[in-house]
C-alpha cells in the first residue's frame, strides 16, 4: 500500500493535543504507520516547542523593496548583456589588431624605437637605422588602434559608472 | 500580488517557515538568509495563485529547495554536531534540548524535512511530496522509515519515545 492512512492526520493531532479517542487508540494498534507516528510524535512535538531564542523576522516592507530592487537590477543586467558582449568583442578585435601590427611591422617599429635611443640622439649614429622612419600607413594604423583602445576603455568605465 | 497582500501573507507564514529552515539547518543566521531568499523568489516569480493554502505550499517548496541546495553547495549533508547546534543548546549547557537537537541533527536532511512537515506542519503526504519534490506514493514508505530511524536513534541515546497509546 502506498496511500496515506486516513487516520494518520488524526493520530498526529491526537499526539499533539493529547485528545485520544478509543477508536483511534484501537486503530494505532493495528496500523504500523500510525503506530510509528504515535511513537515519535510526542518527541517531535516537544522538539518543535523548544524555546527558540526570540527571533525578529525581517520586515516585510524591506523584503518587498529589496525584491523589487533585485528585480530591477536583474532587468538592467539582462538589458546590458548585449552591450557587454559587444565590449568583449571589441577588446578581442583591438587585441588582435595590436598583435598583428606588432608581428608584421616589428622590424620597422624596433628600428623606429631605436631611433630615439641615447646612442642615436647623442652620438648621431649613421647608417640604415639612422634614417629609420615609419610609413604613413603604419602611423595611421597605430593611431587608429590607440584611439579604439582608449574609446572602448572609456566606454567600459562610463558604462560601469 | 501587491504589497499589502504580500505583507499579510508574510506575517502569517514567515514564522513557521523560519522555524522549519532553522530546524533543518540549525543555524539562525542561515535561516534568516534562506528565509529572505525564499520570499525574494516568491515575489520575483509572482505565482498566479490566489488560494492561500497553495501559496503556503509554494513557499514551503521553495524553502525546501533552497535548504537542499544549501546542503549540496556546502557538501555538509551530515553536518558536524557542534556546528549544527544553536549556541543555546550546545553540550556545555547540559540540558535535554542538547540531546533533542543532537538526535535531530543526526537525521538526513530529507528525513528532517519529512518529519517536520508531517508532524509539525501537519502536511498530508501529497503536500510533503510537493515540498520535497518526490512522488506522492513514495512518501508513505519514506516517512515510515524516517520515523523508525528516529525511534531507533532515540532509543539508542536513551531518549526512548513516549508511547501515548
């Protein structure tokens, strides 16, 4: 049998209140579920009645407001999700751009950086390095990447604020 | 549900739910936290139920899920006795409350839920099944086993159940 005994609720009530009837006592003698309930019931009643320290429950008004705020903030998070994804994509594209630039133009960039070293500036080294310069297209590309990096970073900071 | 209706419902049910969570976890702060989460979920989901009894069952189900999640997350299905017990019933106090709390803490979370819902909340098997997320037909056997286990534990610890029959 998997169905609840029809008297189980009455037995639990009788255990709690102590109001037993003869028929209920008789039933407990013949029903093992109700017998088990009657056996541990008084103990559980005592356990439930243990004096818990006086507990102050959270104020329902505060809970209501908090829940509404949480609901609003999660709605904002949901709305901001596409923007966050776009930002991540922008960061990835910019990083890839910088990586490509540094890989393809590493020699020219290295020569250009060396151009500003003290050796070049003070001693006036002559040779191929002395005339190192960056092509207009590289300068434009660096400027574009730097602008994009600053732009995306500013957008992230302002969006968070 | 609007705010006044929520407030009225909360005042009726929150005390019982707090006690339930507290007896399940043995931690008053955790009970506060899970009680708030329970009602946050309740407000957020705005269940389209008008019957108060159904709403109450819905909240108990949410609370039970949160308590079970808590046990799963902390992997503390069988919490240590001292951790479990509220400070006012720890062994050094040496009173009956300590023994009672200790025995209850030795039960599995699902057994605690079954026994509390059946005996303290007076729920039917169907209501218990809904709260703990099992088939209604399984409750009879599960509850019988939980009662037997509790009876055995009480006998073992010299706190044999009183036979009222």
